[in-house]
C-alpha cells in the first residue's frame, strides 16, 4: 500500500540516496557487507574494517537471513543510525552516511523473482525514511544492476512519506536548474567537469596535507618542513621533486590511492554517462563506474582502445592534469604548469571541442585554473559577437556558497547555482541532494 505523502520531515532529517553502484567502495561512515555466512541467521556484527586502513569506515557484516532480507537491513540500519546519531561524519560530509546493497542479500528465490524483489523494496524504503527522519543520518541504497536501480529509484519517489517528496530540501531555483540540466543530459548536450571539491569527502588528502605527507616521506626535518610550508603550493613540489627524485610522482599516486573512496557525487555524475573532464589525479570516477560494471575510458591513455572497441566517446573521462595510474603524467609543480601548453595541446583541443558542442556542468571546481581560463577565453573569441556574449551560455557552475563577486565574474558566460550563504548552511549536503534530483529527473524522463 502506498503511504500517505503528508508528513513533514524533522529539522534534522537526512536524505535517502539511491545510487547506481556497489556499496563496498563508497566513502561512507558505516557500510553493510555480505560475509557469505550461511549460518548467521541475519545477525549483523560490527567487525574491524579490512578495506579502510584509516578506520574511517565502520564496517558491519552479516550473512543471508534464513527468515527474510529485512531482518538484516533493519538490524544494520537500527544499529548504525543509533551509533552515528548526532556525530560528525568521518568523511567531512554534511551528515553521517550509512550505505548498503540490499540485492547482495537476495537469495536465488528473490533474485529471480521480480515481484518478490519489488515487495522487499516496498517494505524497505519506508523503513529507511523512518531512519533518516528519526536519527538525522543519510542512507545510500546502492544498487549495482541498472534495471533494479531504476526500479528502486521509481519506488523512492512513490513511497517517500514527505509532502514535499524525496527532494523536499531543495529550493524552487535549485529544482528548476536541476530539471534544466537533466533535460540537457537527456538530449545529449551536457558534459561534466569534475573538480577537487567532489573528492573532498573521499578521504583523500587535501593539497596541503598531500605536500606535508610527501615532505615526511622525503625524510625532511621538522624545521625544513616548516620552511617548505611557507612556499606556495606550486613551488613546494619543485623542492620535493629535488629531494625525492624518481620516487616523487609515484609517491603522490600512492598517497592519493591509499585513502580514497568514491563519493555519492562521483556515483551520481558518472550515472549521467556524459563526456567528463577532470583536473583530479584520483581514479574515483572510474571506480564508481566500475562498481556497476561500466567501463569509462580515460583520455589520453585509452583513446586508441576506444576507437578499436567502438566505445561511445560520450562516456569517457578526459584527465587534464594526469592520473595516479600514470604517475609521470601528474601536473603538480610550477614548472609542470608552465610547460603545460607545450605538452598538452591535444588535451586542450579536446576540451575546446567539448565546450563548443555541449553545455559544461562544473562541479567542485574553484574556477581558478589558468589552463581552463584560457579555454573559456578562446571560446569567447569565437562565440561572442562584437564583443558581446551569446544568449546561450557555456554551461553551469555549481558553487557551495554564495559570492556576489564570483557571480559578477562569471554570470555572463554561465548559469550559477549555489547552496548556501555560508558553510554553516551545510551547502555540501544540498549540493549532493541537487545532483541526486538531477539524476532522478533524467531517469523519469527516460
């Protein structure tokens, strides 16, 4: 029976994400994993994390229940929500996140029966909403298989108990912009620029933290590290490269890889299957896609493979500043940036083409990269008429907090959407809810 959609969420209510991914690689405060214990009878146990050396993730394990799947799910949600209620997220999220893949606990009798699957989801979703409303946590329902993901996405819309629907937290302007972007995506005219802000909740080190860790790896004394920190972020790598020689860039790749998990934003953006660009070194976008058995080729390294396999070029990722899987490609020092126009003309050409043929959605990007500025200025030269901007903008910039001078700088060329007046407004939470609504709108259109 469909619930009455007349309830108002509590002031601390969290959000129910429906994500097209696996649960065991996501940046989450608590995760439920199937340990294949056939005799557990659905008992959920807290165990030492085997996937997170930094111990940021609380791992819960259970086997398949002899009774029903909801025994496992309810036990996890009850235990996890009570534990994280009122606590800060270990991943710098707006609210603690609990994640699970319900289909990993389906036995053959449920997995092969569509009606039984839907019946489980119909019982599960209202219960998940009671958890986010009563405990003030977010919950991610992770579904790797695409058809089942679409079913759960539709059921979330139908079974949400709130009068404002699953996205009650969004303003009218945020809803309008999300619908506009969903229309662009559905029409094949949207691309995505993934900035460092998307990886902040992944557990990866900050820029300053990365440089400090490299200085420690280089064996620099505390006094030398303090002196190093007084240099700019572009000049510190020059000294570190001299200290570490050939091990410098592999060390960067190692430090980024060892602490990183894909975020809900990575999952939501890759679900668009739109052309993507990033200045990030990490491989979290690709990992999010792989968790749902989707391969995203990275450019330039897999460009020939795309041609040979006739892969749709739309679902690819252009990595402008290198990748941890190709450490020597990483752009980090001032010298790297100064030589960039000479060494990366082909990448800039690809970016020009994306700007010319799509509307670019900037997510988690500070708009301070000189190479991107150059491409945007090149666009102005060919698109502007008599020095005046065209009526059609280049895309949309999502920014966490409102800044009238930032708006003044960019509003001629881009649609602008912010999510708070200050960081006290929890803008990163609204940002992720916005992306979720955009994906949900795409699926409804499809």
